[in-house]
């Protein structure tokens, strides 16, 4: 049972992060930001952020 709670929480947290990034991309387009909304540095930070914050203590 506990395993399912962990899996669901990971899915929800990753989904929330993806939604925030997607939302910021739309905001950047609205404000006339030209160029890539996510560059490689942002992507590396994004992956690090997911790994740092989404994984439960047991898996780290």
C-alpha cells in the first residue's frame, strides 16, 4: 500500500513541475519573449530540481 502512495506522489509532483514549466513557456510567448523558452541550462536545472525534490527519502 505504501508503495502506491509513493508512486502516486511522484507522478503528481512531476506533473505539477511540468505544468509550471509549460505555463511559464506560455507566459514567455505572451510577453513577446523570442527564442527558446527553455534552453539547455534551464533543462539541466529542471532535471536536477525533479530529482532533488520529487524522489522520496527512501529512494534517494
